[in-house]
C-alpha cells in the first residue's frame, strides 16, 4: 500500500478531482477525505475513508491528520464575507498545517491561486520575482494561508483560471458577462493562463507524491497561453447555444466599461480580460512528471456538453 493521503475540500470542484486521481493512481494509496458533510463525498473506491471536519474546528483537523503521510489541501472560502475568508483560508489553514506538522506529515501541498499577485499585467511571469499584492478578501486570506504552508516547508500550486466539468464560476461567469452586453466583446490582444481541472488535479497529486517536489510556489498552467479572443469565442459559442438569437455589433472594452459603470464585479472581470495574465512555469511538467493535458480549444470542446447542460438549466 502506498502513502496515507489526506485531501481537504473533497466535495469541491478541484478537490473531488484530486480524490478521483488518487483513487486511480498506479500505486494504491489509503485516501482519507475531509468533508463537513461526509455523505456528500461522491464515489467509492478501495482505500477510501471519509471523515467529518471543518477548517474552523482545530480538534477535527487533529483527528483527521492522525496517521497521515501526505496532506493535499484544496478547501477554501471563495467570495462571501471577509470574516469567513479569514476564518477558513487564513486561520483554518494555519490550524490544519499545525495539526499536520504535529502528526508528522511528511509532505504538505496546498491549492492556491495566482490572484495572490494582484491584477497584473503578467506576461510570461516567472514564479520567483512576483510580489504578493492581493486585492480582495479572498486573495488576501489565501495569500496568508500560503505563508503558513510555506513556513512549514510545504508547497503551493497557483493556477490562474481553471475550467472543466464542474466549473460554476469561470466559464459560466464569462457567459453571464457576455450575455449582458448587446454584442460580442472585443477584448483586445491579452494572453491568459488556463488549465483543465483534471490536469490540475494530476499536478496536485503529482506534487504530493513526487520526490522532486520542492518547497515554495509553483504556477500550474497549460504551457500555451490562451489569446483572449479564443476565450471570448468559447463564451460566445455557449451563449449562442443558450439563447439561439443573433447578437448585435461588437463592443470594445471601453464601451463595455461604460455600460457596466455601476457594476464593480463586471468592471473587475473586464479589467482581467483586457490585461495579460500569463504565468510561465514548466517545472510541474518538466520535473514532477505531470501531464499538462490538452490545450484550451481541445479541452473546452471536451467539456462543452457539461457547460451546455449547466447553462440550459440555469
């Protein structure tokens, strides 16, 4: 039997995929899944154990870490109020790391986000020189959580945009934004880092198990950045499937900003789309033996039926 792995966030978009990847790994492992509602954890496989726990309950974290070799931390609070983000992402991660360290866990890998570096622009940005410059409660508290992990000698993985079946934020949010405009958005020439959720899950598991993994931060993106026009075209294709109506004339970013002058959330997304967010780090694929998966065009086509079904029922 391989290492004993604890995965947090096992009912989430990414954590559930990590659990699935661990279940089908070449070397069988004992996989313990931490969830606030264990009955909600999908799937059964040999070596699976589900335990109740909450990042706001240190006693549950100590129980969950007992006898564990490797921790993969995928749980987080995204959006919502600042107090919840602090309790989960900052204080909860610190309590989890303390519990793991006390239990003798030998490897800690945590899912983070490139948004801890702020709003850019980032063009072929390498991991070393970028400062921490978060601009939201979510990214500030996740940056604090990263520090707890790295202070304990752990590793954090920072994707930018994650898409795939189960995604209810990135692509659906883009479609909602585009649907509020009178015509297709001309986003300019910016480049963006994206990764398929299954490739990200493989990278998290690979970082947890590879002897080559180093402490500190990795960016985890497909090696080929995605032009914004390709990302917007995917959103427009889904919008057309949903509405079945013809769109008006194209809208540039300046016009879209004026239309959304009173909507800060939309302004933030327009700024992101119009600004380079391209992070370059080949170490997960070159050193850890992980597969970056398909490029965006092929990957999005694979997940298109799921997105179509989600939007049809929204």
